[in-house]
C-alpha cells in the first residue's frame, strides 16, 4: 500500500480516513490523557529525587519526560475541549440549522457586524475542525522538538566530558577534535534555532543556504528530525498551522510564568527555611517525611519529640559528602573517578585502580573511608559535645547513608538543640562548621 501512494485508490482511502480522523483523535486523546495523568506525579517526584541525589543523567531523563508530559497534557486537554465543542456545534446544527440573523431583530449596526464576523455557522464548525486537527498533530511535534533540544545539549556535554576532559586521550585530540566539535554543535544549534523561528530564512538565500546546508544535514541526524520533517514542512506551508504555532507560544510562556507564582501571607515567616533554634523543617524529622517527594536534609532524627535514652541520627549520602572526604583525606581520592553511569548487567572492570585489586584492599579502603567520616563529624546537644560512631546503612526508603546513636544520659527534659558539626581543611588549618542545627524535645519515658 505504501508503494502505491500515488494511486487514486490510495488517495481515496486517505480522504475517507481524513473524514473519520476525529474518532481516532478522541480515542487516542482519552487514553493518552489517562496515562499522562498517571505518570505526571511520579515523573515530578522522580526529577526531584534525582536532583537531590545529584544523579545528573537520571535528572535530565526525568525532566525531559516531565516537560513532554506537561505539553501533551495541556494540548490534549485543549483538544478534547475543542472537539467536544465541535461535536456540540454539529448537534446544534442538526436541530437549528444555520444562524438566521434577521430573526434576532438586532439593529443594522449589530446585525451587519455579526454577519461580518461570524459569516455562517458552517464556517464556525469548519474552523473548529481545523483547530482540533492541527492542535492534535502539533502536540506530538512539540515532543520531538523538546527531544531535539535535549539531544543537542547532551551532545555538547558528552563531547566535553569524554573528549575534551578525558585525560586518557592525547592532548591534540582534545584540542583539535573536541573543541571544534563543541563549536560546530553550538554554532549549528544557533543557526538551526534562527532558521526555525524565522521559518526557513537561511534556506532562501543561495549563498547562505550553501553554508547552512552542512549544519542542516548533520543536525537532521543529531535531532532525529528526519523522523518528523514532513510534518514540519506541512505546517510551514499552511498559514492556519503557522497561526496555531504563534498562538500557542505565548500561552506556554504565560503558563510557565503563572506556574511560578505563589501567594506570600507573611512578611517574615516562610515554610521552607532550614532548621535552626527558632525553626524546625520537616526534612530533619523521619516521621514527618511521609510523601514520596520528601527528601532528608543533611541529618535526620526520628521525631521532634524523643522519649528514648538514645538519639538515632541518619545522614544521607551524596556526592558532596565524598568530595568533602577527598578534600580532607587526599589519599582516598582515586586517580580515575569511577562515579557516574554504570551497568548492572555487564562488568567492564574489576579493579578500583592500579593500586587496589583485592577484596581485602577494598574492605580496608572502605574502613578508612568510614574512619575519616567519623573523624570529621561530631555533635553538640546544647553545649555538650558528643561523638558519633557511624556505620554505613540504608534507611526505610533504601537511601544510602550513615547512621549513629547518641547517648542522652545527662540530658535534661525539655527543648534542646542538636548541632551537627563537620571538620574541614582550609589551607593548613582545620576549621569546624555547623552543618545542621535541629531542635527537638526530650522527655524521658
């Protein structure tokens, strides 16, 4: 059938499908909206958790999926509303026919104005049909544009990470391959964007088009535009399609602005301040982090009210924690940083470095790692200094971190302030900084 697209029979089939496309649009929109509403909240929570865990690759994937989900939700909901209006207009036309302005008995001024603006009810139905069809098609086209932008940014990041900043490659490769590639992608991205917003101005001039064509050819693969290029040019050669695009752009910008607005009901008080002597943030209390999107702060205790003779403390792991340990104990820093993407299905290397090869060596390094963490962290409850003896563990949500228990003997009933203090090196001296300050109430059982 696809090889016979010029035949009259195939064109007749397309014309028939075109007349009945509204049914397919509504079916697809209904299923898509249901699925998108189901996925919306998990994608938002996943993006927040990936940001808190400092997992940049996972964060990018979640953000792109969340943006695509938001665009589709808005467009498809608008499409369903307009389709509903279109179906209602068809039903009204069956009952009432066209608009008879003379029966309204308006003055000539209003009657002539309405005839000029409305013209006919059939024209109104035809316009609704056009809006619905174009809006449905552009919804999925916008997803490809979001994907294209993401692929361009990832390409620049990958070239910078694996070519320019790769110490294993010769310097001439970084300078004469990596840097020109980044410049090519950046300059090509700028040219492609200009050509996109001007709807092909760089393709019109004979000489400019010769310069632009290599970038256009390369970016057609980089952005996967060869998959949806016919759809783009079908929009560009249609004034109605271009009008829809220009109409949706300010609407998206307005939604982005409105989504960041919030009402401030106090001149001094805020909900998201860090814990201190006068404020308690829920991120420092395990029993208050009930939502999937809740992420612990630098240190977490079970509750605001402690009734046991000991105080459990959990400190979640992040890459910042490891960076601080490397700054304090340089010997722990590997020649090749092994953090980043890895595979659970394939093991590419069994060595940590040239110096660490056996399980005993790995266990020894881990013990030294934990020893440095314990050495650099201690606590104060009010003015009483307490040392913690951390072990590596996971919390109830399987988050990796460090846990210890403080002995509260000698601590009286009432309100107290727990301070987590960290040692760090500044030049040749060791200084102490308050990493977290958490208020709690202690009442013995």
